C-alpha cells in the first residue's frame, strides 16, 4: 500500500491457513477488490458517514477547483448583495411615490 487510507466494505471473510482474510469492496466498484486484506491491516471501523464529503474533499484538493470554488462563492456573495440593494431601492421608490401623492 502507498500510505493512503482506503475505506471499503467487507464483502467476504475467508479462513486460509488459520488466518482470516477479508475480501473488500469499495462503494464505486462493481466487483470486489483483488487483493485480500488481513486483520493486521485493518486500522479502524466506520460508525457514521457524511454523504459526498469525500467527493467534496477530493475535488477541493485540486488548486484550480479550489480557485473556481472561491470565485463562485465571491460571485454568489456579490449577486446576493446586488439583489439586496435592489430591494432597498424599490422600497425607497415605493415610499417616495406614496409620499408625493
């Protein structure tokens, strides 16, 4: 393994020469993984998951997607600010038109 932590579901458990071998299957794979996992390689257990968090983290690890994401957040902020100012201007115009009559 190259030092990365991989989370997979245990698909099958085999007993070979008195040792348990775990056949795992990742969520995105149709078939189980080719390489069995031994008990000593298991470092944790998943109790809860946050859907799509892994996808979001992997997307944001790229510098260009992080930059695009930040630009989109800034544009969203500016758009909301523009809409808010337009509402205020409409209220002022409405108040002015009601006063002039």
